[in-house]
C-alpha cells in the first residue's frame, strides 16, 4: 500500500539531503556582501590526503595519477 504522505521536494527531485544542503550553502555564500563573502569562500576550501593502509598501519603517501583513456 502506497503512502500519500508528502515527500520533501529535494527527495522528489532525486537529490540527497547532503546535495540539497550543499546547494543551499553555496547560494547563501554567493549572496553575502564583502568582507563576509570572502571569509565564507575561504572556509569552503577542503584539503585532504590519501594514504593506503596495510597490516593496520598507514603507508607512506605516494603519487596518484588519474587519467582517462581516450579512443584512438
């Protein structure tokens, strides 16, 4: 039996809540006036590193090359 309960519009649009909240946050950041806009844009940056684990210990980070194969 199908429920006739209301569905949130982000779910009806096929989005997750995280995607919806990221879109809203970007819109708010773009609407701010300076100097608040510059501060919020700096906080938006994300830094991360990747490391492989073996035997329960992290290995030294290496170089990761990402490429795509193009048809010849």
